[in-house]
C-alpha cells in the first residue's frame, strides 16, 4: 500500500530530522532566517485575509439576525468566537500552507535535483536535519504569533465593518466581543497551531526532500505538498477539536 | 588509496554492479570511463556512501567504509571532496560562503582563519575577487572552479569528480582538467574522475578503468588505451572520426 510506504518514509525522515545535529551553533541563524521567511513575510497576507474574514463573518451574522429576541451584541460575540476558534488558527494555517508549503517543497526539491542535498550528505552533514529542522522550529515558534495577530485583526475587521455599516453600535459589539470570554478558547487555538505548523513544514519538506527528476517533478512535488498539508491539517483539526473541546 | 572489493549492487531485478574490484592509487588521477547507463554513477554513489552496496567492501586507506555506521563514516567523509556535474553549489550562498561551509561545519577555524584559507583556495582555482558573487552570477567554468574550491577546502585525501567537462567549451575544459591534475599533485589526493570525455582522459589520466555492463572490462593508462585491442573499449574510445585519426597517427 503506497500510503503505508509514505508514512514509513515520512517517519524515517523525521527520525533523521530530529537526530543529533552536527553543530548546534549553526542552527540559530538558520532558524531566524526561516522565521523571517515563514512568519514575518506572511504578516501582510494573513492580516489582509483575516481582516476581510472578520468583516464577512460580522456582515453574515448581522444579516441572519432578524429576530428581535436576539440581541445585536451577538454580532460581536459570534465574530469573536468564529475568528478565535477556527478562522485565526485553521484557516490562517491553510493559507500559510499554500504560501509556505509550496515554497519549502520547491526550495528543497530544487536542492535535491541539483545535487545540493547529495553534496551535504557527502560532506558528512545530516542534510535532513540541516535543511528541515530549522523550518520546523521556526514555524512552530512563529506561526502561533501570527495566529494571535490574526485574532486581533479579524475581530477588529469585524468590528469596523459592523459599526461602519450601521448594523451594530460600538458599545454593543464591544459587549458581545467580551461576553463569556474564556482564555481557554485562545489557548485551544494556539495549541492547534503548534500541530498545524509542524504538519505544514514537515509534510512539505518530505515532498521536497523526496523529489526525483527535474523541474516538472519539483512543481508536482510542490502541489502535492500543499494538497497533503491541507488535508492532514483538516483531519488534525477534527481530531484536536474532539480532544480539546469535548 | 581507495580499494574496491567485489562491489555488487542491484535495483530490483537489475544488477547494476557485478563484482567490481580495483585500487585507486594515492596521488594519481584515476578515470572511470564508459557509456551512459553502464554503472559509473551508481559506482560513484556507492563509493561516497550515497547508495549502499549489496555486497563487497570499499576501503579508504585502512578503513572499511562499508562496515562503518553513520558517525564513523563522518570522519572519512570529511576527507572526501566531490565536484558534481552541475557543481551543486548552494544557491543561497556566495562563492565565499560556499567554500567556507565545510570549514564552518567541521573545523574550529576563526573568521580570520577561514577568510585566509578561502583566499588561498580562490587563488589556486583562479577566482580571486569573486568572493561575493552568487552561483547564479557565475559562468559554467567558474561554477566548476568554485565547486572544486569547496571540495578541497578541508584538504581532503580523496577527490571525486563527476563529468568535469560537461557543458564547458574546449578551452575551459582543458583548464578544469589541468586544475584537477594540479590539485591532485599539490594535495597528494586520490582522485577519481568519472568522464565520457576522451580529451580529458588523454590529457590527465594516470590510470583508466573502463566499465561495461557493471564490470570493469579493461584497466590501463592513457598510452595503452590507444593501443588496446579490446573491442568494447575501441568502440567507445574511437567512436569519433577525430579519435580514429589520432589512433592511426599513433600507430
């Protein structure tokens, strides 16, 4: 079964990634570089997308509240809960998977087909650890901050559009946004993000590392990396939600 | 010195290497020649540990490389330099960073010592002043020279060179050949060159091993190759009209 073979090869690769590195002191600069590539360079796109997501959630909630029995502050409450529980973590990670996953897979895949990975191996360097570990550490560290930023921007986006469109007053939105706030919801979202960050970087790296052939295969590997990352993130989202919320 | 003893390697049902044995002497430029798909690349990958052999031993001086684990192999690997067909330079690093990379990973050189060594090597390969260029800014010949510079950065005992002249013009090819010869003599390395290029063979080879269908079917030097009566070798060496004319003149 190809799926078991892939799981086996992925596990072996992760074993190599987390084995003792050759020289610890070369890793911090690599991790910082990856944090810039994975995290800081995604701030713009994440902020923009989540701003509109917050706005759309607020408008949709407002348009669905017809009954006078439901208070208007529900718009703030629903926007906050949707953004914090799902949009800031899962949807943002899916977006980053598309951007970062394809980048990682194509970068490592190109190194594979141009013999750069063989060159590392021949020198006696654990190429899997050297190339993949900094990306995983950087993503697991920086993406939760992106998610926290997304929570703030998303709720702010929802508030702006709901107030500007006259659907709700600032006071009502503020009341709803603070109503029954549980810090656990934020923690739940951030915990999920650690797993998603690991999945997107390790799965994309796996597809890049196992690229064989030429430029065409690099492109195919890059596509596979994104598709598999997204599917696995969604499955993990389901399992983690079961585990953490129920 | 590198010794190969009965090296065998199969992929599925296809046996690619069928019991190769030979010795590559120290201080000599040893060529492995042969048609495409006859096992040259697989043999090289086995020798540097990128592919595991099914049977046989690869012995670097007195160390059996095939019997070592990953950590023991590392000590041998730091003594191996390799120039790849496409140079395999790290795209994100400058010429200087590429050359210093093995030093950063495996030595305790200070920044000053690394810079000094880099300048020495760049002078040896004729790339003075190119320190800050990226691989994308280099010509094919410059990439090969940078690859050679990186390969010799740690004073290796063994140098592997894969198709040194592919994609190069004749003058640059000769320059790279002479550089391989010069570095082999200077560092007293055991150099193994994998090539199709008969000009290189005639120019710098000390010993030549002709591989056909996964076996060394002829061994000799650059003079004897022109006199050889081995039919497969003759077909390979004298495939071009130019080489046939050389052979006639040699007679």
